[in-house]
C-alpha cells in the first residue's frame, strides 16, 4: 500500500493567489472601461453636473411650485437695523410671514428659537391669511428657527 504524504488541508499556492488577484483587478478595470465607454457613447460623460447656484435655483423653483399647490407659508427675515444710541434701541430685524398657497390659511401661533419671549410685536392671533397676505413680526432676538402653527399644521423655517 502506498503512503500519501500530502497535508490533509491543502492551501492554494502563492501563484494561484496572484492569478486570482490579477483576474479580479482585470475584471474591475474592464468593467470601468466598459462603463466609461458607455457613458461616452451616450454623451452623459460630457454633460457637467449642476452648479451650486443652479441647484439652489432648481430647489427654489420646486419649493415655489409646491407652495402653489398647497396652503403654504413663506417666512422672510427683512431689514436688519443697527442699534441706535438716542433714543436707545437694540438692533432688530422684521420677520414677514406670507401666504403663498392657493388656499386660505389661519396662523394660530408663532414661536421663535423655541422661546415665546423672542416675540416682540405681532398681529393678534389667530389671523386668517389669503393668497399673498402677510403678517409682520418684530422679534426680540435674531430669528434662527421659527415654527408657525396653522390650521393646516406646523411649518418650520430655519436660517
């Protein structure tokens, strides 16, 4: 009877591993070349992506078109006035909340920076706004986060 002196678990040789690695790298490079060729043939590779300004403009258009289909609001910070020495007056900005949707919306509450004390002067609430109508808020602190509660739900605005 002949004796077998091979180890019970044979592992792949170093050349076998090298060939498998080379084949994998070749496959990856081939797929990359094929996909680049396909992109070139379709003309997709030549078209640049949107610039940041184009993306902002597109987002603004999408946002505006969404507003037209719903009872939506727009909150805009306006006119930051510098502090005044006489009579003493701190710097402040106005906050305009405007209805842009095609439905009437009733503003029930406005909270600035999660603090009720940030609201200085505001129209009496609740206030019904038609399309294009607005209310102006004179906040006591710089608005960073504004939550407007309406009869259609809450809307969050951040700057």
